[in-house]
């Protein structure tokens, strides 16, 4: 795969740049319990999160309130859940593993524009990337919720920030679907994914699969 031919490289965060998918599962469970949910209700939120990989946490917490707890999704409760989840996530992502080979890949694709497009909270992502020392690798910017990936891709293509040909590197069904709708090539990263059916899904759709980003580094 000749990654150097792409003018823009677009990365998902969780499961691609950071080994954080299962840490976020822990954070969703902890947040639900902090809110007063029992173990069954907390697990139901986790199951919904896994089912909708890459979708904004706003949607997931509204579902948690209305469908799992059977109560109105008030702005106050959603804001409480979002703030608490943010705290649970930040303390986990401050120490999680970063994808091996990231600086080397940046060096080998120096003419490409790098962006992060994630379902995670945008300001949270930027703070974590700055704390972890990888913010400056992404010269095209770091983008996340409350906008969803379809909205971000459409906007960044329209402004010329994503230049074709472009490649999206993701680890979820939604990553593939949104990048395909936007006209980007796609490669699936499987080493850290929490998508249970990734093997059958990628085979069914003929998707190129690699374990981690370091496998995309051009041979010397």
C-alpha cells in the first residue's frame, strides 16, 4: 500500500492512535454507576456504546437516560454524565499506549496533511494530545463531537482541509461507512478494535486490513 500517494491522512483516535477503546468501556461503566445505575443498567450502556462505535457520547447518554433508565433526558442530567465521563476518560487516557511508529509514519508522509476525526469530545481530544506530546503531528487539526464524523468530513472537504486522494484509518463500522460516504479510501486497524464482528465485516466489504499504523510505514 503506497501511503505516500495520499495528500491527506485522516485518523480515528480510539483504537487507532490510542489504545483506549477498552478504557472507554471502563469509563462508560463507571459513569453509569456514579449516576446511580445498577450493574445491569451500566452494562446496557456499555453494550450500546460498543454497538454504536464511533458515535458521539451525547447520543449514548441520551439513550442511557431515556431507554435504559426510563426517564427524561434533561439537559442537567446529560451535562452531569458528560462531565463525569470526561473525568473518567481523561484519567485513563493520560497513560494509555500510543500507536507504535507514529512519528516515523509522520516523517515518511511529510507532504501529507494529517487530521484526527473522532467520536470523542473535541476539546478533550486536543487537551489529551497536547498532554501526550502528539498534538503537533496533526497539522490539519483534531476534530470531534459534538459534530459527528459525517459532518466533520463534509466540512473539511468543503474547505479544502482534506485534499484528495485521502485515506481514512479507522477501527469501526461507522468509520468505514462515514469515510466511504465522503469518498475517502479506507483501511481498517484491527489490533485495538472493540468491534466484535470486524473480521466478517471487513471480508464482506473487501476492506484492506492491517493491525496497526506502523505497518503502513513505507519500506526504506
